[in-house]
C-alpha cells in the first residue's frame, strides 16, 4: 500500500511540473525584430552553426550570436539591410542568396559580408516573377553549390558560384516547401523534395551528381495531399533517411530508393506541417521534428516540436508554443550540443533536448522494482541494458525503478 501511495504522489507531481514546464520549453533568444518573417510568399531564411557561433539570415542582414556564452548579444555581421535567404562560406568569401523577384539574387563578398557585389547570372534575370528559393553548399567541398530556380530548375556550381550548370529543368512543389541538398557522406547524391502538381509527396534523387534522376513519389508510399519536406540522414547508417510531411513522417532504409509513410496522424497532437527533422548527433536513434500549424477551424497557430527515441518509427505527442501570428512558420532547425535551435518568423528559440524528451514522454505512472525483457531508455533517449535506480522510459511511459 505504501508503494502505491508513492506512485500516485509521483504521478501527480510529474503532471503538475510538466504542465508548468511546457510554457518554459521554448526560450526566445530575442533577436530584437521579426527577422524570420517572409519577405514574400516564397522566402525562407535559414541559419547555420559555425564553431560556437549561430548565424541567422534575416530580413535586415546576417546576424550572429556566440553560443558558448549564456549572455551573448546578437550582432549584425554582414549584408546590412539585405533580406537574406541563405549563404555559403569559403573562408572570408561569402556567397549570399537574397530574396528578390526578377533581379539581383546572388551577392559575393570577400570580407565576410561587409562589402559585396551582385554576381547573379544573366539566366536568372529578366523574368518578372523569377525566384531562387534555395542555396546549398556541399558538406565537404565548399566550392560546390546548388541553387534552385522557379523557372529553370536546379543548377550546380563547382567554382563557388562563378559558373553554373543546369541539372534538371524543374523543381518539385510549392517553392516555399521545395528543398534541395546533398547527402552528407555520399557525395554524388543530390535530392529535391516537395510535392507534385496534384498535392502528392515526391522526392527526386540523383545518385550520379545530377546526370540522371529518380522520382520517388506517391507510388512508393507517400500519401496523397501531402508534401515531403527536407530530409535528414542517420549519422551512422547512411542508408537511413527521414523526412517530415503534413501530419506524417517518411522513412527510407535503402538510401532513398523506397519509402514508407511510417505514421499518418489525424489527431491534433501530432498534426502539423513538419518542415525540418534532425537525428541527434550523439544519440542516433533520437530524432526531432519541427513544424508549425496555422489557424484553421479549431486549430490555433503554433510552433510544434516532436521527438522519437526509436529512430523515427514511433513519436511522442507534440510540445507546443502558441503564437500570436496567423501562421508562425518554422524556417530552420539546428542542434548544438544538448540544445536545439528553432528559427521561426517571430524569433529564434532555444530548446533543451533533455527537457523536450522528458516533457514529451508520458508522466511517471507506476513504481517498479525491476525492468525485465523490455527495452528501457534514459531521459536522453539512450537505451539502458541494466537500469539502476531512477526514471526510465519503457513502452513510451516513464517508470520509476
């Protein structure tokens, strides 16, 4: 009887602390203005972590913050007054992608963004509604870049933007939800994910540096009326890819050749436009999803985070931050040590990985004397073979040993 009483007390305490802590999960970093707001329907500013610094492309230029200091301030470090989408760096050389329609898109600086020149190729000029949604740099070769063009498709540069070669004449999807990139370790693989003309999720993959392309779409498990957002890659298993969609997550275990919609949620806790995902750098079976939900009927505008501790096969309920905006779109997700950074239109938010996992799992439900024959995980998502005294996650529930 005494053990049962302790279990009830722990349950009530955990319910109370979880409800209170949920409002404190998202810590705004106070950039001082809504730098992530879209400059038009198709802009999506991104961010990068270089060493200990977080760089954020904003509507007013490139801003940076020192992550090694808790009290560091934001500083404008380049391209003052320019609405930036993204950038690529090669030493002090920066090739920046700015938001613009039908004109200057690519700006080259040789002094970290203090001065710059317009180096936009003529092929991208002249069309009144031309847009370049994305600029991506190769993970190991800084000279190799990709850009996507609404009118002309995907282009490759191997000389840091001096010359460009057209790889494919189209890009998938609504430009604001069309993503391009390189596989992080298989250097010849390029992808373009998005949605087709009748709202089908697609991912177009080249395994030979863009010479040929393979369209993996609705016939391979993507549900209709959906979109495949930016994929992420397992840090130790390069064959495993994961991408968020609209209320679902897509998984591939064979290097992107076949896909499955692992989950498709109709419930409100997991419904969202899941734009960005990330496998944990230190605990590969832990995965994070970042997305947003706009006001639509009974749905309140919010930013959402969700985590999995089994490689993306099952997911805990969402953690939510409500927003005053009609639609507070998520622009990017990055990780640094034990922290996640979510870049939304309203601000940049810092989230503790430990807190996210702890708050996402079900509250302590019982006191147990042993965990036998069942997988147990600590609050960081690491499997524990011989649990000692403490709180563990078993079958998606917190238990106390």
